[in-house]
């Protein structure tokens, strides 16, 4: 089922060179959207741009961007508005995690996760807000995580960064509603992507998850389907979101019953 709202619109995606971001790009192209792909790996972006243009006939531009560098963000988005035109949908997908007990986390990883997952996301969002509000049109999609709703052992810093994304998204949604600009938070559980090469080099977490890990294409399709529609959140998988909701209501019970599973990371 196609999202007809996307035809001829422009979607900008951070962290577009792999994983979920790459899948979102291809599915947006299938739906007739023009694309602006943002990531550090410009070679991969150029390959994707050529493939998207050849296969789907839409406009696709790849631009190098390190979202941990706020000056670079300002420069790149200025370039986009000067040369590519308006952004209809911004997908803040860039992010990473390192699984470690709080006592063992090193400061560069702590600073890096917040620089990319939080500050970079907010900085990118600030670049599009004035234009979207002026047009009274646009959609900001922030990729958060189920970890932002239910923190578990060895993900304290990563979960804290995603809590921040959810807090920012919830406030921003109310701020921009008067301008008819939509804000959606996406809260997936673990997705089968390269994310875990850095987050869990040993591979034990992926092994323990087994069949419960999400397919990136399925997550991407759910995201693309709600683009340019007023949709508060996407939560996947449902059972994990139910656990997070129950934790809000009865935290001690969930932490007691889930202790063994939580400690598998």
C-alpha cells in the first residue's frame, strides 16, 4: 500500500547510509518522494543516490553530515534550503548506542551518544522548524527507542539519551501543533542492523533476543506509511510497548518479574 501523500515531496533522512535509514530511503523512493540523504559516508550515499534515481526516477541528493558537529549541521541545512528547496519531512534517524554498566562507561562514549542522539537531533530539528512553521506544513520524525520508555541494565546512558529524545518530541509536538506541523516519535525495540556491532560487539544480546529482533524493512514501512499524517508514536513490537506501559503503572512488579530477562544484555 503506497503513501500517496509523499509523491513529489522531499524527505531528508539523517543516518541514511545504512540500517533503518537506508530502508526508509528506498521505501520513500518507492512512494515517489524526492530524497536528501545525510550521513558521514558520502561514498555509500552516492551509491544509494544513483540506485534510487535509476530505479525509481526520483531526485536524490547525498550530502556528507556528521550530526555530532553542530556547525556542520547549520552549514549543510543552509545548503539544502539554498539548492534543494523545502524539506517536507525530516527523519532524525542518526544515532548509536554502547551497552555498558554505568560504572564502566567511558566519557567519550557518554559524550558521543548525547552529541549524536540528542544534541545533533535537536540541532537538525531547529534548522527546519522556521521553514515548516512559516509554510504551516511539515513532519518531523524522531527515531527514539523502547529504551526511552523502559531502561534496562547496561543501557543506562543510551536509555537516558532516548528519554531525552522522547521528552523533546513530546514538548515539540505541542509547540508545533498550532502551526499544523506534525511530530512523531518512533520507539522500536532491537532492530537487526549494524547498530549492534558497536553496542554489543560480543553478540550476546542479539543471540538472546533470537526471533524477537525486528526486521528493519518492516519498521521502515510503518514509518513511511504515517509520513505527513498526524501520528503521535510508532511503538514496535507491541509486547515490548505493553511491558513499558505496565512498568509505568507498576515499576517494582515489572523489574522483579523481568529481572532475569533484563540482565541478559
